[in-house]
């Protein structure tokens, strides 16, 4: 195990290389580019034995890894923002064919208007594609989730693709100390890929064929069941990871100071680090505040989440995505999860940080104050008051 100071994108590229993918294909898009640039260099230098396929678009990149995965080899791709949108058609095909593709989404806002900065609208927009979605808090976790993603995706109980999400720039371009394991440790944790089915001239199969109405419903039912099983598999893999690598993995979620908390923040991604500072500060003042950081958004571990939050009186969700015309995605999931259960804590949701706007300690404290006073429930944080907003 070597600890190195490196950019988040380099950490992810190093982790991917240690997983020995045989086919890599991606199209450059900010802020994802550094990951595949690093991987391309490793292939060119002979440090990674793999086919690096240059393509003309993200749609083609996703198509390449779909086809390669169907032949029974380990694959990798990455993208961001509009690239994820261009991949969307193929993402549904990948999951529908039960192919264990691993994809890194370096989260970035969607156009229009054009924004190259971070929020999580891109991955959230494809939450129903059939990809498992795991969200990293820091660069160490972004790398560690790659090793686990391959184990989860290739597990025959799951056989579904995994999207590892990391906040653009905040993580991808930030330099942190990251523990990089040796090849033998990764090989012991991640055995060679053994597909259930693959394209083979000696045993002809077809993937993604036409399916009549009397079968299609059952196909989606099987994927849903695999998603539900994945909660347990993610937890199992996290435990195996800790034994193999000597450091903890959060599994589907992390609880921080929640045991006696009456107020709990719920977030995903790098924002958790800022909220931990607020929690620590408020704890020193005697306030019972905690944090639940959700790692797995798909599958959504609703039983575990509700169990962790059962003692809370107030839940404050801050998310970097929205569902235009309806409640924001994560707050909607939480309210749905609690529906019909004995514990019914108050859930307040806020949208913040869209288009890369900073979410500071003061932003988090403002959310807490607004939730306590009941002002601006399910609103936007840090909305500019000098704008003449339509309808105001």
C-alpha cells in the first residue's frame, strides 16, 4: 500500500488500472477528461494491457463498452453532464442486457444555460436507467468505490452496471493523499471476470433481442429484484473490502453522530465533508445534530435509511439536483420511504449548489434555521434576492 498525493482523477485512473479492464472507451468532456487521459497514457506506456478505443462521441463510447462486455471482458468508461445525456440510450441497453459495465460519472451541471461546474443533475437524470449509483465523499472513496463497483457488478446475484459518481472539480481536480494498493491485493479482492453469458461463436446467443409484451414485464421485474438484492451485496462487499484493504468502507451509507441526534442532515457526495464541520461545531454547543451520508442512491436502501433516522425528529435534506415541476429527488425518496411507517419525522428539503455555486458552512446553518422556523420549506438555498424572478 502506497500513499500518494494525487489528483482525484489520477486516483480513479489508478484504481481502474489495478482492476485490469481489457477494453476502455470514452470521449473527452470536462471535468471527466483527466481520468481517461491517464488511462490512455498507461495503455500507451505499456503499464496497462488493454484496448483503448477512441470514438467520436459518448454514445459511441457507451456502445463500445456494451459490445465488449457482451463478449465477456471487463470494461470501463467515464463521462460527465451532456456526455451522460448522450449515453442515456445506451445506458438503458447496458442494464437491460445485464452487463456489468463500470462507469465513472464526474458530476457536472446540465445545459442550457451552459455550465461546466458541479452539481448532480446529470447522474440523477439517469437514475432509472438500471445502473447502480454510488456517490463518493472524497478522492479516497472515489478510488475505493471502483474496486467495489467491479465486485458488485460482476457478482452473479446482481449482473448490473455500476456508476461511481464523484463531484466535478471539487474531487476530480483536487489533490489529496490517497492510499493506492498493490496489484496483488486488488487481484485477491477482485477475481477475473466470469460472465454468466457471453457472445461466443461456439455457443450462439443474442443480447437485447425483441421482447413481446408477455415477457417484457418479467424482464424489468428481474432487474428490480437484482437491485433490491444489491443492498445486501454492497454491504457484503464493503465488509470484504475492509478486511482486504485495512480501511473501512461505508457500504450503502455512513452515519455520523446520529445515535442521539434529534436533527439529521441527509446528503450525497462531497457536501458531507462541509456538513460534518457544522455537526462538530454544533455538537460542541450541546446541540444534538447528526449526518446521514447516502452512498448508494440506486438501489435506495430505504429500510436501512429509515432505521437510521427513526429516532430523529427533524430531517434536513440538501441536494445538488432537482426535478423540475416536482419535489427534488432525494427528499421525495425519503418521504416515500417513511410513508406508512410508525416513525414519521419531519422532512425538509433544500436545493443548493446548482451550477457550481458554493455550499458553505453558512449555507448549511441557514438550512438548519429555515427548517426550524418553518420558513421556505422545500426551497432553494442562497437564491439571489436581487433578481427579478419570473412570477415574483
